[in-house]
């Protein structure tokens, strides 16, 4: 394997942690990110942050919303 700069190696390693992403796919994704315009990378970062923040919040609100009606059905 080629020796890449440490930040590139770290990015490849993080991509490899994703399901179904092996070494070659991780390298392709990393080099895509390196070539992508800064604005594209920022949109990706924002989308990742937003999905982690908003979806988790929505799921907990959904659980709260269903607690009332479901508990009423059990009685």
C-alpha cells in the first residue's frame, strides 16, 4: 500500500469503518473529497451534522408522541 499523508490515511481509515466500504472504495472516496470543491465538502459536512442532530431529536419526539396514545390503548 502507498504511504499517504497522515490526514489522508485517517480519512481512508474512517471511510473503511462504514458498512461495505473496503480499502479501495475508501481510497476513492478520500480522493474524491480531496478533489471536490470546498463548497461541496462543506455541504457534506453540514448534511452529516444535520442528520445526526435532527433525526435523533425527531426520533425521541416520535417516541414521546407515541407514549400517550399507546399507553392509553393498554388500559
